[in-house]
């Protein structure tokens, strides 16, 4: 990751600061936070980009259905008042977005960047930042 940061195309101030820091012989304690952010910047630069601009709602609310070709693009854990909620974001080949809010997102059964056929109940249709998302629940690998 440090090798990536040394060679990164610095098209903004943040990436330029990472590049300067990575090429430094030593860093001060003041720069520890910036140095630690190299991990996140590297992961973000290397994540698979999926065109979801044309996402449409899929299925029928309240109906349990089988969805094929869903790729898990992101697993996020969020701490809240009632414990940890995991958010799993899937896309299909057409760029449609599916979101699953769960306590464990299938544990180790579902891994990022893998494609699955799942059986799930369509819980709701939501707009998130102008993007149509199908919210699913009770997800199991089919």
C-alpha cells in the first residue's frame, strides 16, 4: 500500500499529501492519522466500480423471490442504539441495487465481490441519494 501511495496520481490535495507522506523518511505524530488513511484510500482506489445509475426497483414488495446473479459489492457495519447493524449492498448485471440490513449479513457465507443466487423477501423500495434501491430481508443463498 505504501508503494501505491508513493506512485499515486495526485489529482487532489489529499492524495498529494499521501504521496508526500509516503515518500518521507520519517513522519511526525501529527501525521499518524493521515498515514493510517493510506489503507482506506488504497482500498477505495482498488474497489470494483459498478454502474448503478440506471438502478430500478426489482420484485414485488412482500413477496419471497429468487434473485440470480447478485454480486455483494459492500459490507458495512454500523453501531447503533440497538447494537450492530450490517448493511450488505448487492448489484445485479443490469446495475440494479439491492440492500440488506441484517445483524450479521450471512456471516462468512457472503463475501465481497462474489456473485450469488439468493432467496429473499422484498421488504421495500427506497430512494437513496437519487438511486432506486430494492430493500430485501430474510436472505439465504439459494
